[in-house]
């Protein structure tokens, strides 16, 4: 098969990355997408860096073995802790890897005036990748980072609007009320809580990295000569547990039911091991 015809591989710890799939579909309806939600091991956001990295390697390795032309890490926590190692292994296999943090930072810098807020999982905020990248690219900006772990649970429950969501958003976002002009939604679950977040911070520009990531994927594919045109793109979904719940919850994230969804077992061989094997086998 021509490499251009392979799907774009996308993964997240669960349903959150479907917000990135929705943006990819909108921008590139002619591309096929193969999505993997690691629903057996969600959440990644509370786990240690080495565990997140190990999970990400396993998931990416599975996608690569199925055949993908590019890999999108549609999870901020996995991007924080595994993007470098995935990019390295991807380069050995000639598979470009795109994370969600750099596109989000670029989009934030384009709108920020003086003070950028970052919200994400405990892991993403502890890993500090957003703040470091912002400080490097725009040292004049003030940056405040806040973990909002309950937002993931609210999005998963579908409690994204109303009194409970508003009260939790108010409580978390209070420290951002003093001059923050731009807020990065540094978790793929958070775009679902846009209404509650905007109600708590009415004059703040919200940056959802899904759209910025989709643009970054598009230009990466173009740069590698991998962009596909003139085709009716299809999406397929793989999960490591509970496909019924993934379809039910994922419908809110994707805007339609994520189907067909297949339950899979992750193989033992991770992406780094696969890359080593491929390099050894090449003449
Ligand atoms: N989708 C994950 C992220 O963007 C959040 C959910 C999780 O903790 O696994 O960081």
C-alpha cells in the first residue's frame, strides 16, 4: 500500500483525544484515522512519568504495527512525558510524531497579551512542559499553571454544564482572575467544559489545542509528502477496555458515535523495541 493511503494514528488515555479526531476530520476529511483509547489504563494524568512513558510506548507500538503514516499524541500527559522518546523511535521508522503541546503554545502566543494561564492534569502541570516552552518562546509573558483533575471526571460523567461544573470551575480558576488574558486548555478533556470555564473567566481567550494540533498534523503530512486527497476519509477506533462506555461517552467528545470500535489487547512489544528491531533488520 502507498504510504499516503495509510491512516493517521491517534492515541489518548481514553476518550479525550476524540476532540483532536474531530478537529482532524474537520480539517482533513480525506484522511483515514486509526484511534486508540487506552481505556483499560485511563487516567494517565495521575500516574508517574515512567508509567505514562511505558503506556505511551506500548500504545504507539500497537498503532505502528497496524500501519500508520503519522502518529498524533492526542493526550497532554503523554505528550509531556513521552513525546521525545516517541519522536526518536518514530524517526527511526520514518513516522512523524506530533504532540498537542507545541501547537497549543503557538496558538496561545498568537493571542496572548501579557499573562497566560495553563490548566491540565496533575501530570501535565507537574511536568511543566507548557510553561517551559512558553517561557522559551515568549519570555515576556507571565505564566500561571493550575491542575484541574476533577475536570476529567466531569467530562467523563457528562456533567459539563450547570451548577456543579460552574462551581468547580469557579474554585479552580479563581487564581486566574487577576489579569490572565489567555488560557490554554492543556488537557484533551477540557474543551467539553468550555461553557463553565468561560463563565468563570468571561474575558479570557480560551485556547483549545485540538485545532492547532490538526493544523500541525496537516503541515507535517504535507512536508513529508504524505497528505492524501480525493478520498472519503474513514475513522476506526480501538480500545483496551469497555467499548460500550467508550462509544457512549465518546459521542459527546466526537460529536457522533465513535464507530466502528474494536476491543484489543496491547502487544508486549513497544515502539522503541519495534524501532530497534526494524533498524537491525534493515539491510
Ligand atoms: N486526555 C488526558 C490529557 O490530555 C487527560 C485524561 C487522563 O488523565 O488520562 O492529559
